[in-house]
């Protein structure tokens, strides 16, 4: 189990400055702005650790194999390899890792997700609180 330093805001809660390992997330989207926004939303809680980012499915598969995150959040439409194709590969290669879609089209994403065994579908238009709630829920399941 990895120990991680706590953000300064949480230091009063844990006097020694360390917490139990946080769940790790790999963010995959071809838009840097979306990756940055998701990183901010997920890290601000202090509960999650972004272990890496990737801009397409090919890079995601490489990084996921190295980093072995608890959750991989994929955009569905990316260059080189779609999020859907990437999810199929990742579900076989890393069966203990949760895989989720973060998409502009959550209805379509949900249909595909249920067919291929993806654990989570987040709408890019969801609020920060809603995204964090959904991620927590899937990581606790």
C-alpha cells in the first residue's frame, strides 16, 4: 500500500501528514483542457490521485499497462484509437481495473458501455460534484 502526502488543507485532520493510499485514475482525452478540468475536479477532493494522462487510445493502453490505475476515464471519440476500441482492449488486459467513459453523448455512451462492460459513463456537461459522486461510486463498488 502506497502512502501519499496530504494536501495542506487536510493536514489538521491527519497530524502526521500522511494518509492511506488514494485510488488512482488515468485520464484519457484528446483535449488538454478536458484532461486539466477532470484532473482538477478529481484531485480537489483529496481522495483521488491522477496517476497519468493520455491523449489517445494507443497512449492510454501503454500508460495503463505501466501505471495499473484503479480507474481509467476515456473519451469515446479520439484520434488513432477510439475510446470504445480502447475500452475493449483494456477490459481484457486489465480485468481488475474499472473503465469509464467521459463523453459529450452520455446516452450513446451508456448503450455501448452496457454492451462491452464499461463501469461508468460521465457526461462532460455534468457538474463537478456529480462527476466526483459517480467516480466515488464506481470505485467503491
